[in-house]
C-alpha cells in the first residue's frame, strides 16, 4: 500500500510526539501580527516571536503541519513540483536540542519511520562564507549515521530570513534519489534526479536591518518538509500532480476539457496551473477573504483569473471553478473550515468567474491590438487592468508568451496616479523584514482587540476580524460590516476604546485547550482539528464584564493603560460586506 497524505502527516507528527514534542496549531493562512507579508509562508512563520526569544506556552519542542502560501512561486507553477498553496510538516527545538539530536531524529524519521533506503539519500551542508562558518559538524554527524553521499553548497544551504530581517541560518538539506537508474557514487548538485525532501534549518542568527548577522539568544532548530513533494517522492511518483492530492481534480479538468493530462506539455502545464490555483483560492476563501484589488484579495483574484485564462486555453466549457473547488473541499475533510465555508467559497468563485468572463474575450482582443507594435506601455497595461480586469501579472505573462515588451514602471506610476493603492502589486511589499515586534506594534495589537470589542458594543452586532495588519505606525483592521460607520458611530467607538484604556485593565494571558477556549467564548480561528493548547488573552474587570477574549499568539501589553489614546484615521470598503478601519495611538 502506498503511503497516503494522512499517513504521512500522522506519521511525522506521531514520531515527534514520541520524542516529547507538543503539537501546535495549524495557524491561519493570514499572518496575525505581521505587516510585511500577506500569507503564512512557512511553518516557522507564526513562530517568529518564539524563535526570537518569547517562551512558547507549549514548551521548547514543537511539531505541526502548517498550511502555507508562497505568492513568489505563482509564476513557477506548471512544472511537477511547484505549488502556490502547500502543507509543511515542521518540528522545532526552541533552545532545547541542537545538531546531534536533530540530525539523529531526521535520519531516524526517514529511514525507520518512512523506510527510505539509506542508499537513496544524499545530504548537503553549508559551505561557509563571510557570515558563518562551514558546517563540518553536521556533516560529521550524518557521515557517522551512514550517509555516503554528501555535498557542501553555499547559497542553497542557507535559509532565511523570510523577509529582509529575522531569524536565519545554515541548513541541512536531505535529497532523495528519484530515478530508477542506479544511485551514482557521488552526489551531484546538478543532477535533477536528486530531489530535496527536507530542510533542517540551524537557526543561529538574526539578520538585522543594517545587514548584520547577530547571534540569537538561543539556538533554534526549524525543520520543514513539504507534504506534496514528500508524498510524491515516497510513492515513487515523479509528478506531485499525479498523487492522490491532485488526481481527482486533474480528472475533473480532463472531463471538463475533454483533454488528457500528459498529452502534451501545454495541456499538462495548463491543468497543473488550474488545479494549483483553484486549490489555493479555496484555502484563501476559507479565511473569509474575497477577491478584490487589495492585498490578499488581489492575490486571490489573480489566482482565480489566471486559472480561468488557462481553462480557456484548453477549452474548458462553461464555468468550472466551483466544480473543481468541490473536489478539493471533499478531499480536504481534515480542514473543517472548508466545509463550513463551502457556500461562501463556491459563491465567491462563481461570481468572480462570471465577472471576469464578461471582459476576458474583449480584453484579449484589446491586448492583440495594443501589442501590434510589440510594446505595451503603462497606460495600455492600466487599461487592461482597470477596464478588463486583467491582473498586471497576467498581462505580463501574456506579453512574455507573445514576445511583447511591457513597461512595468510606467504601469506602477499609472496605478499610483489613479490612487489604486494596490500595495500587493508593488514589489516593496515582500522586501521588508518579517515580524516586527516593537513596543509600538505590541500596543497597536492590543488596541486592535479593544477595537473589536468596541465595534461590537457600538454596532450591536457580532463583529469578527476579516484581516488585520499592524505596523509600528498604525493598525489596520478589516471586519464584517456592510456600510460606512457614521461620524457618531466612529466617535462612539473611539470613546469606548479610550474609556476602556482609562480603566487601566490588565491583559491576562492563559493557556488552555481549544475546547476550553470555545467554552469561554473566546474568539479566534477554530478552523482546525486540534488537541493542543492555545493562548487566550482576556481583558476584563475583576469579577465583572469581559471586554475581550481572543485566541491569539500575542504579544500584548501587560496593562492597557500603556496604550494612550486611540484615534480612527480612515475608513474604507474592501469588497462587499467588509469594512476597513485604520487607527493610531497618540
Ligand atoms: N523554514 C524552513 C523552510 O521553509 C524549514 O523550508
């Protein structure tokens, strides 16, 4: 029996639980307290505060499976192993065990747990540079374990930081020989039959804003293993899209397009893009995000529209996004939020497909006209964006396919001048550091909790967070509400928050099971089956009213009197039924 996805995940988690690791939550795809990235990009991402020194409520040894999205990989999707959405298995030591134990566990997991023949493995190590020494120590450990094929690599064997600053370090990469040919004597980094299945990061450094590599307070092991790729490799399948994860969806696309996967490169690539993008869209929608021209909503729109364009390329008849979504919702039964949000997900997909198909054909004709001179200028790209709903990346891709040049800088200027603050589309977005955990963001984070509480109080409605983004300067909070708040309402909300601040209440942090948190009436992400403990932050008056009770990773201030005064600076709409508030503390 080949290994299934669930067996792979359970096998990994059980292995590390036996090694005294605690299973932590599969966190939301939308980073809770990180202004610099749109999505959770790795298992370590929600753990950054703990990697940087905060104590984790569940201890020093952690394990989980984490849903991730890497927008940087969208354009690479189409080959056998790139995905926008993927699941990452991870285990961590937060200042507990270090290289010896980590490498022994890694070896044991693969060779005993998953029965990988030692002879099919090669392991690579950091070759050393001006910032960090060559990792001979790890190489010795793996050699001792019986690994014959090793390599020393410079750039590849360094992981992080995820943004421009943050935790990083040399890594150990475990490669698997996927070919039926005999395993060569030596490891060759250029041989495509060596496929990386596991990355064990030895996080010792924190890269600072001025580019320095400071030693971290405590050393951290951060291991990541992608579910999709590992599953394919362990099953001896060379193409992730032919595993149980994608096969049902690929079959559906074959049915709808009356074309066979593998028939030629174009068809195969299109089917991979379609299934990858719709799967990612389903998971983003499950977070309550709607297609829009802003931030996560823009990425969602881009994914759905690109899938639609590729659907057109292979002549898929009729609206198909919903049909494919159903296949994934059924497959991922272990994510109950897909089921509970099913009607929202299907509805949004259908609306977006109908909306885009109204303009797609005309836009494509317009594109042909515009590109007669083999050039698309900024105004033209903007017209396609604005009037025909072409995400800029789509125009860029079309231009590339047709050998047409495109003026990106001009397009950005055009976008700015139309005050389309699509910050997602600006490159800078992904460049700044990972999580910022300054006092200022900590205060704004606590203020955001008070803001939800005040909105509920004033609007007399169940308000929930649909997105949040905090920088040291301001907080931004998206929530379910159909219209602009009146001036009076806005003032009442501000007053309510400020009255609470003046009460000088203590922020209480407790750890409890997710069920206890539910019973307590805590708000938060209940989208996962989860048996571990979570942190719950409560703001209340002793023996009296509870003003706020949320499942949250923190960090928060100790007493809300530290916050000062809240001022709402801006209100806007972000898609139907969702309002955005920006606020500062003065
Ligand atoms: N953080 C490492 C990765 O994302 C494990 O690959």
